[in-house]
């Protein structure tokens, strides 16, 4: 999930190499991207080309930002990864996913079976109020929750999750109609977080980006308007456990297909629309760049840039948490890329 200057500079540099929907890239341009934009050593570049996954923690502007980058060479077609990324049955079998499901079009309440707060979160919601809440919610949602729920009812868990489902569908449909303006603000901490403005700032830090991929960049900000050709959208929710507690997330998956020297290439963005814990803003970018040195053989560079902004990463305690979180994220990305490589190549 990506933040600040790091994402934009790397994203824009990569787009000089992967210029969807058409591209004429060279091995030298790719090497320059790895070395000068990402800051990899020659040994790391050789490791990637040799099929070893490499992860790197990138510099952030503030302690609240976490940004990691990773890549691996895969002997398969880029389209195989596109299919992999949208195979929710397979993703649901991974240990970090407690549940995952694609939304219907249009989204329906029935899509949210399994999308539930656990007991600890429901207890926290009972005491939830603006600036003091253990669950990320807008102030309006907190007030509505307090007024609508009988906290002494024997089926309070069911009632809370039923209301959660209704609100989630309302918010998602509003986003599909109005775009980023519908993302609202979190009021669980001392300083409210305007998700729309934060996301816009994240992607507009550099003026370089629109020069290379104006359509993709514009669509991330202007959705549902300005949709480019060869682009598909889908939405899914997931219940994941990558922190101290289960986290509910709603994500937009944007896939843009193109070509590289006449061969398939792709860019995928996973844009977080909601998270119950940890991530205030998050964006994952994945790029499938065909191998310019072997145009007649299946093979591509799978490149991931993942970033997020989280509260609670400042101060003495926060700095310790940040150090652990960053280390685990980079290590997990390397392992994930290696696992994806093995899965895709096994199907060849």
C-alpha cells in the first residue's frame, strides 16, 4: 500500500520503461531504473535477473510512512500474473487471509458474508467516540452506531455487523458514483485524517508523473471519470491478519493492460478504500515488465511497490514499532514474490 515522494519518483521512472499501452523499452533503461531510481546494487540486480526475489525499504518523508519495493524475474507470461492477482479462491487459502471475496456489480449486502468485526472490536465500538476509538471510523459513523445499537441486546454482535454491512455497501456505492470525495475522514485519533486529500497528496507530490502515465495517474484520482482504454476495475473485501488483530479492508483493484515491444505488459493498482485498523491510506502498485533481452521467450520482471501511512509510529514506542513493522514488511514482500514466482512457473 505507497506514500510520498518515493512512490511518485519510482512510479514515474518505471513508466519511462513501462509506457502503457505501448512501449519500446531496452535492457539499459531497465537497468538504469533498478540502479538509479530504486538504488539497487549490481549484485541485487543480478540476483533479480537470476530469479531471486529482492526487497528494499525505501526512504519515507515522515515516520508515519512505510514504503517497500521488491522485484523478481518470472519465467511465465504477464497475463498469468493478472489471473493470479484476481483469483480470490486461491488468495483465500493463504495464511494471512481469514476471508476474502469479490463484490458483485453492483455491490450487494449478501457479498459481505464473513466481513465481521470480532468481539474485541465490538467492545471497543461500544465506547467509541471522536478522537478516541480503537477502530478507524468517520465521526458520523461513530454517532450513528451509538444511536442505532442497543448495546445490552443479547445479539449485539449480530446487530453491529448487520449495520456495518449496510454502511459498507452504502459507502462503496457512493465511491463508485462520486470517487475519492466519498472516502471521507477518519476521526478515531486526535487529528482527523481526510482520506481523499491524503490520497491526492500522495499521488501529486511530483509533477513528473503525469508526463509519463497521465491516463493511469488521472484515473486513480478522478475515478469513476477519465477511465483509460484497456483498463478494468473490480472491488473486493478481505479480513486479514498482518498485525496484532484482524483487520477488515475494502480494496479497489485496477488493471491496465498494454504491450512492450509487441508483447503483453500490465500495471495493477490496489487502492485501499477502507481499513478498520493500522492503515490510514494505502496503495500497492504492481508492474509486469517483459524481458527486453529475451523477446522470444516467456519471462517478465514482477515489480511491486507497496506503501502505507499509519498512525502511532512516532515517539519512542512508535519508533520501535515502526522498525519492526518495516523489517517484517520487506521480508514478507521478498517471501511473497518468491512464492508467486514458484506458483506461476509451476503452471508453465
